[in-house]
C-alpha cells in the first residue's frame, strides 16, 4: 500500500527521445544490429547507394589509361568497390577519370563530355599530366591541369600511378560521398541551386585556348617568394 502510494506520488518520468541515426556511436548501432534492429537515416541510405554504384566513363587520354584499364582486370578487380561498369556514354556515367596528358586540342572535348554527364558527378585527375601537365608542362600544346576548366574531387599523383593508387583514390572519393549532406551548410554541390552543372567550353584561339582557365573553378595559389 505504502509502496503504491509512493510511486503514484512521484511525477511521471519524461519519455526518452528515440535516438536519431547520426547521434549514436557505431558500437551502439552494431549492438542494435545484433538484435535485429537496423538503424539508419535517409541521408545515409542515399549516400550508401551512391557510394557503392559509381559508374566511370570509359575513355582514356594517354599512358595513364593503361593503368586505369588494368584496374578493371581480375588482378586488381575494381568491381569489389562497385565501380566495374565503365560506361561508353557520358549520359550513363557519374565519374570521369582524366587519365593522361590533356592536350589543348582535346581539352574542349573533355569539358564537353563532363557537361554531358548527369548530376551528381565527380572527377578524378589521374597522373601528373592530368594534374599539372607533368613532364610536358612546358609544351605549348599541353594543358597544365584539367582543374583549370572543371572541378576535380580527387588528385592521384604519379607518372603513371599504379592501379593500387587509383583504387585508393576511388576509396577516397567514396569517403567523400559518404560525408555529403542533403541539406544545411554542408550541402553537396549538386544540390545547391546556384551551383553550375555545366561549365564553359574553351574555344580555339590563334595561340591558346580562350579563355585560358575558368576562374570560377581554378585559382592560382601565390608562391611564397620570401622563402
């Protein structure tokens, strides 16, 4: 009698809020999974699907393309990461791997192919030539980095990089996709209404491409002259 009275006199306990998927630790989620409870969020499920179904565009520019092709063979098996389907059309691809030297004659075609890819789309610059022109940087006909015209998500240095390096770059891209947000200040680029989906295609001029770069995606870092 006295025990019941004591309990009824206490104020009702506030219900504990159900934890959101992003507010619990991985250990707690693993413990829930062992009990048959799969806890996730729409954002995480969305990024999980995109992370494991990256379709690269099937094209190469120079010797780095040989290493990229080797990545798709049985020895290195890029299929383990869900990216085995190299698409022949940019309309069906969401990853452009710029593998090799980008000549100024070829640069407008690369930008045009990137524009034809649907969002969300990503770009990997594979090799020293795709990053900065590499050993041909001083050549009048070589573009000094594809990031002068399109945004690059992952840079893979090397001349040429081995297939293991490309796989590592693909994993880094997957980690980046996992952190993209559907809303808020960290919203992914392809979800921002003011972010461009297509980029200006340079034109051939008498001595160079016009414009020589897209200032919206490329800025030159000043060299520290006092060091």
